[in-house]
C-alpha cells in the first residue's frame, strides 16, 4: 500500500509561474520592415504566446499596404521578427 501513487496536487492557475519568454514587440508598437519598405509602416495589433514550455510566441502586424502579417515574437529565437528585419519606430504605451 505504501508504494501506491500519491494524490497529485496542482498549482492554481493564478499561482502558476508566467513563461520566461522575452518578447520583442507589444500591442500598439509602430514598426517597419527593413527589407520590404514597399509594405509601408505597420502597427502591432495582437500578440499571443503559448503557456507550454518551449511554446511559440507570435505577433500580428497591420501594414500600410493593407495586409496583416504574422511574425515570431520570441526574442531568443533565431526566427524572431527583430532578426528578420522588423524595427520599432516608436513604442506607444496603452
């Protein structure tokens, strides 16, 4: 009887540690792409990230050409939008 599995206790969602992802962009940031100047300036509409360890982190940007594009927003990733050419013009606090 002593070798039976013990009851598992879960941490309430309010006490779960937040992910340690370092994000580059936040909602409201004004940006441009160094390699695709024809897109015009853009504004960050949405950010989202996975709560799972090793999960992804994305950002949705609306550019002046009318198209929304999605980029990797994890600063520690080699595919981060910073490394691919997205540059912050100014940061708007919301």
